[in-house]
C-alpha cells in the first residue's frame, strides 16, 4: 500500500492505495471530477522528492504528495 | 538556517539576532528582504500552510549554493494567520562582498516564490480564500493530468 496526501488548499482526505506506479494513480485520480483542475497544476513528490515522470516504480510504504501552485512570502 | 514561526514575525528581533549571530563572521555585506502584508482587495490579512519536509530540503540546496560562494542564507516564515502591516517573510544573505549577496537575494527570493511549498490564503470575512491567481505551479506540475 502507498499513501497519497493532498497538500495545501486541496480539500481531500489522504488515500491508501494498492498501486505499482504513478500511472495507476493518474488513472484513479482522473476518474475523480473534483480533482481534474488540481491534476493540471499540481506537482508530485514521492517520499518528499519531486518527480518529473510517472514511470518510477512504487513500493509498499511510499508516500506520495500532490503540491498545488505555491505562493510564499 | 530556516526558522518557522506561528503567526507574524518579530522583524526587529529577528534582524537583530541574525546581525549579532554573524557580527564576528567577517562578512562585509548583510542584505535582508522583509515581506509585509499590504492592505489591498479588502483583505484582513494572509494565512499560510507550509509543507515542511520539502521546504527544508529546498532550502538546504540553496544553502549549499551559497556556501560554495562563501555566503550564508537565513530565512524566516510564518505559519497560519498574519494580519495587515505585519510581516510573514524574511530572507537575508551574508557574504564577504556585496555583489554576491545582492545577486543571491534576488535569485533566492524569486525561486522561493516559484518553488517553496507554501500556500497563501487571503483572509476575508474571517475565511481563508486560496490565492490561486497569485500562485505559481511548481516546475514539472501537471504530470498526473496527462491522459494515457
């Protein structure tokens, strides 16, 4: 199982999913209408490192984070 | 050296503390940037969420770049609510010579705006309203939205 967390303004509870890579997560989240806007503008981190590809394999216990647009300061 | 505080920053104290910490470090330049909440669009203030694990790793990468040039960066940011005319952000660079510090403070604050995992909300009528129109998508965003 991996844990998926939605950060900042994304009002969604964390998910526990049995998936092997981020492509499977994309498919699941694309089926959630409330997430469609966030998927277009959010970055993705696996175990707190930003990733640029959906191909990297996931392992049991991984933490995935979705980071919507930022504005510090 | 990254410091997070609940609520508004005590700007005079932080600037003084940082000055005193480095007073004997032989830096020739100390260049601080202070961000203050302005009155606009009838907001009562701003509010911030921070994702700390990635903020700290982002900051450490910048500190390494600064160290390679003999400089040091310090940063303070607020969590939660910060009201009008209070401050939520201080960044400062210390360096042996002014040019490095002047260039670093510019690059650092710009990348902070574009990359640091902090989310800003306007406080209006006691509610938090996400400031999407002033926010920037982190580089590489959108990969989960691409249809197979």
